[in-house]
C-alpha cells in the first residue's frame, strides 16, 4: 500500500499538471474522436519514453529520466511539478526492479497505474473533471 501511495503521489506531482489542461488532453486523443481513453493516455505517455531514451538502448538512465521530467514540468502552467514530489525519488519508484535503469515495461506500468487512478468514475475515459478530482484529493 505504501508503494502504491508513493507511486501515485510521485506520478501525480509530475504528470498531473502536464495533462490537466485541455491542450494536453487533446494531444492524448490519439484517434481524434474527442475522447481520451485510459489506453490512449498510457500510449501517449509511453511515446515520451522513446524520445527520452537519447542513447537508444531501450531504457532510461537517471539522467534521461530527469531530463524527461524536467521537460514535462516546463510544459506545466506552474512549472513546479518536479519540486512537489517531496522526499520520493521518482526514478527509484519507477525503477521497480532496482536495476538502475527504467525499462519501457516499468514505465508503462507506472503510467497505467496513474491514469487508472485519474479515471475517478472508472468509465475508461479521462476528462478535466477527473484531473480536478485528483488534484483536490492531493490538496485535501
């Protein structure tokens, strides 16, 4: 349970601001049907993995992961996403097997956990309301 809470807090702190506005929701609508499914959100997030893997070895080292999180944070209106993670180390949490690198499977798993949690009503679709509900949970 503690791990789940840490994962949710870490991912929410980094990913929530980057996806909460309508423009980012539109970017996640991969099939352009006007609805963002949890699956589309996960795939859009995993697409960030490939761009962050600058050495092309199929995994993210700490530097690549940090650069990706900083890029996501810079897209936020507040720009402070990475600072709100508290003592949780996003890299260590995402590197579930402790190998010192993050595989695409580990990255996908964390994204799936996050977006499933964001889907407050469990209908498989993500809306601004879902992100607002998560934000109020965090602040409450």
